[in-house]
């Protein structure tokens, strides 16, 4: 195997590893997020019950004689069910639900086309600090 082919093989393996790590990071954030907030929705007497994910354990408790404007919110943020907010101004996402930047690159690595990889000759990696 020539030196050029070895370099291409190593570069391909590093790119695959970088994609795998990036994919794991994205899947963890997605799984943690759960049902995203949304609304406003409306419910009036005679409408079917609001879906909370489990109406037996997490029922909506509000006055069933009037119409309501409600929002889906993150778990444990609701005021009429664990994930349902009745009224205007629902709470924002919890602090842990925001964008998390990727971890820092090891020394000698650079970002290239959104993928981490070894820096080209003569280029110094990202500065730390």
C-alpha cells in the first residue's frame, strides 16, 4: 500500500469516527428533549380530552365548563398537567434544554467542512484559553 493510499484510508477512518461521535451527540440531545413545546391550542366543552401521553396518570385538571387556551410544555412545567400549561405565557425551556456546543478538539485537530480532522501541515490547531 502506498503512502498516499494509507493517508486516504486513515483520513476516511477519522472522518467516519467524527461523524459517529457527532451523531451520538445529536441523538442524546434529541432523546433528552422529549416532546417539544407547542401551542397555543384550544379546548372547549364537548371536545375530546387533551392528550397528555397518559391520561390515567397525568390527566388535565381544569374547569370543564369553559374554553381553554393551552400549550404543550416540557415535563414538570405544566400547571394543569405535567406537560400542559393553561393560559398565556407558558414557561420557557429548562436551562439544560438549550444548545450545547461541541466539545473542544484535541491539539493538532481542526474543523474542516463541519467535521473534525487532523490539521493540514503548517496550520496550528485551535487555541485553548
